[in-house]
């Protein structure tokens, strides 16, 4: 997959890469990398995304071992919603501050994430539903504890996209299917794309994601 050209930047405490929209008015798409990734990781995906996006790919705040970065401080146990609350708050502050400084509308914005980044994207949707439009969860999961707030149906009226590999050994397909049920219980309409791949996004899955973002 060809990588879309992007620019490296720093803003406040954040290091990130961005791509300018080709058509205006622009809409923000926040791209959240997985565990041990960084601001470079997500750029294999958006070559054919809608051209009106401001694409922002920030580096996670905490170092991961043996390399890269993480969206939670601790790696003890499978991640919970509470593990990602701090990252979620900081991401919202980043989007709001960057948008204000650049004159970009961030009243609502879209988000995609890969693996751990998908769990962070889901966290944003659950905690800030009024701010998040489209959500793409790629080879990822809904963090533990999210089912405790599904009764309020925070995702009602939203359409969430998930893509997962049936041979994924990092995030098992059964966990992805359970996550899909949690999203539905939270009120979301869902599109779920399965493919015979491991911990990656298939070619057909990428095409389905591109179509989801265009609609």
C-alpha cells in the first residue's frame, strides 16, 4: 500500500504528522496508532480517503517496551476503559487546541484506530459521543468496562465500522465479535468486515473503510 505524504510537526507537548485537505471546508480525521507504534504508523491507510480531511496522526504519550509508544501508562492486564481515560482527555485537548490555533472546525470529528488505537477510538466514542462522528476500529477491540455504560446508549445514531482478521492472534476474532455486540448494545449501527488475515487490515477491508468514510 502506498503511503500518503505527510508533514511532521510539534504542537504543545505533542509530536504528530498531518496532511492538508485538498478540498474545503475540511473535516478532521484523527488517526490513532497501535501499541509500539508512533506518528508514522497510520499512513499506510489513507491514500484514497476523502480529500476533504485534515488528517492528524499523533504519537502516544507513553513509551512502550522495547520500542515505540503506548496509549496507557501500564501494560498490566488487558486494557480497560479507565486505562484509556487519560489518553482520551489529552487527545480531546489536543484536537481542540490545534483546531483553535489553525482555524479548523472541531465541533465534531471522525476517528480511526488500529489495534490499541482502535480501543482508544472506541473510548472517545463512549466518553465523548457528542464530539465523535464516524468511528473506524481496525484489528482492534472495545476496552473492558465499556459494557457498564451501554445502558445509556451513548452511540445511538452513530455508524461504527470494524474490520478484523479471522487469523488474528494479537486480538482474537472472538474478542472483536464480542466488541461488536457491545457497540450494538450501546446503540450503534455497525458494519463488520472479516477477512482471512492476521493482525492487519486486508485489501478488501481497506476498500470497505474507504467507502465507509465517503458515505
